C-alpha cells in the first residue's frame, strides 16, 4: 500500500462523517489536495510535527464535530509529547491516523527510527492511549476506519511519493476557507 | 458582568482576571514556579478549556487548532519556552495569520537566583523583536489586567502572536 492509498481512504471517511481533516506537512498535503480538495481540509504547510496538536485543539474546541488528523512517522517522532497530551485529554471526536512509511519522504527518503524498530503504536499505548489500532493491510485499514471515530491508528505503508501537483492556494486562503466551514453544519 | 477588581489583588489573580476580561476561553500551560497559582485557577474555571502540554511548541499547535475551532487561546509559559516555539510561531501563526497571546513568566532577569535562566532571560525581548511579536510589560498588578486584554486585542486584530512579559518582581 502506498501513502496516497491510505490518504484516499481517510479523505473518504472524512467526507462520509462530515469530519474536518488536518493534514501533515509536505507531500502528504499535496497528495490529499490531489485526491480530495474540500473546504474542510487544513493543509499544514509548515510547523513540522504539529498536525496532531492542531487536530487536538480543534477536537477540544468543537466537541460535536469529528476531527481527523493525518500525521507521519517522522513528524510524530518530532512531537512525541503530543501522544501523551492526547491521552490525557482523550477527546471522543478525535481520530489521529499516523501513516508510517519509515522515511522522511518529503526530504529524500532518509530512514526514520521506525525503520529501525521504533514502534509508534506501542509508543502511543505507552503514552496512555487506550484505543490504538495498527495495520499494514489496505483492506484492514478500510475496516478500521469504518469502525473507529476516535483513537489512534498506525498504518504501515511503503515508502514513496505520488507524482502530484503543488497546492495552488495560499496559506491565508486555506485558513479562511477552512474556518468558514469549521462551524457548519454540525455546530 | 465582570466583577470589580479587589484593591489587594495578587499577581496570580491579576493574570487570571486579565485573561477573563480578554475573553480567553482556551489555555494551554507549561509550568513555571511563578505560574503555580495561576494554573489551578484556570483549571478550575468551567468556562476555560485547560490543556497542560509537554512542550511549548506543542502548545502553539494546540492553540492554533483551538482558534480555528472558534476559541480565544492563550499560552501560560516560561520564557525558556519561547525558544522551543520559534519555528511554530513563524511557520504556523505568522504564515496563516493565527492569533495567540503568550503570557510569559520572564525568568533570568532582575532577582533571578538560577544562573541557567540568565541566557534565555536576556535573549527574550530580542527574540520577540526579531520575530516581530508585539509584547507588553505591565508596570503593576492592575496594569497586568489591562495589558493582557490589550495583548489579546493586538493578536486578534493583527492576526498574529503577541506576548505579555511578567518578570520576577511582578510575582513578589
């Protein structure tokens, strides 16, 4: 399974559940933009490591809206404390999906620690999160996404980036469009 | 209706009242000894969502999400955490125009007993200036109530982070 396959499934779930979707820096943002661009997508273009934190802030502020964050292994490793904070807050409207390809895919595929044995699902559990799923199967990912509206999912994918265009929106437009929709229709 | 200010307001009460009058309803915190009484006040307030975080940079992200979800966010922190937050303040808040007020216990200045606090203490205002983050230094407890409100207004209207620096003498 490639990362863009997982992103396509996550975007489909976000659409079905009217969820807001925060996406991790770099090529994951471009892949999401290419498979499903909607006002409910927040493309995080900088601040590497903070996608899971932005998602948590949204989830706590909009308790009646489902929030999904797409993060990556390199980014989660940069902000591991976020897993502990998510565990202490444990919002029931927040699903964090960590797509683990074992590499810094946007900077030349340098290996991350997960390619040497670091286990993000175990780290998430050890940080206190009680609902953690893991899979490396595309079919199982679809099943997990159908059955889980909160918690943490770690999905192993192959390294590699899809050949997708750049995001044509400027940060201010991404923000305005996202915020215009973030209170509707559930709030 | 906001209650009138007691004449003998304490420093923690002034910080808390400033946040309340500014309409702050979402607070992340990383502890400092000087914040030890403010943090429980925030935590007890049913109208404030309080999220203790592990590192200030993480807090910048949580606050950005809160703002995007309609909240008025503030971060209670020590000035050492400003150094931990620089990339996020620039490539998240400034890039997208996201307001945030940082209420900062400013260590490493007058009256500091711990030498390790001094280097960042001396760099703090320079860092804020180079980041083009407006900052306010209250000259009294009553002024802190005012300055926190001004700092939030500055952040909101400028769509940017702002800071209130509260040095060691403020807490005495």
